[in-house]
């Protein structure tokens, strides 16, 4: 299979900034925070090598796939045409399933 390009939606970039901030707040160490975010991004790039390898979560959103990261985060993505779009990166036990559940009106619930 051909390797697909990996791109980040704005929400995923916001998530990465939030993860950096959370780790910096706990550790007070920019090197630690940056290193963790860089490892997440390296894992995201590897998704392009096997884009259909993540767990399919059509129950949350059509085409959504997830992969765990270091027992502390979940990377959510979709495969579209010739690229992988990282949609979100959930850290620290956030209930990502609740964020994807829709109410009867079709909007995301928080």
C-alpha cells in the first residue's frame, strides 16, 4: 500500500497545544512537554504507513479510526482520498466517545 500524507485539522493542532500546556503545567519542563508532543506527532506520521490499521469507529463518526498512544492518549483520524487527516488527539482520559456522540439534532455534545 502507498504511504499517505498526514495532515492535522485545526482541532488536532489545538489538542497538541493543550497537551503541551498540560504537561508543562505538571512538569514545569519545556523539554519534557515538547518531547511528548513530538512523540505523538511521530506516531501520527506512522499512521500514513498503514492508514487502515487503526480501530474503525463508525459508531462515533463515519470513517473515524482511533489508535492509542502510550497508554495516555488516543489519536483520532479519518482516511480521505490520498491523505490521513488527524482530527483530534485526546489526552489524560478525556471521554472522547462522549465528544463524538450526537444528540437528536445532530450536533456534537460536550
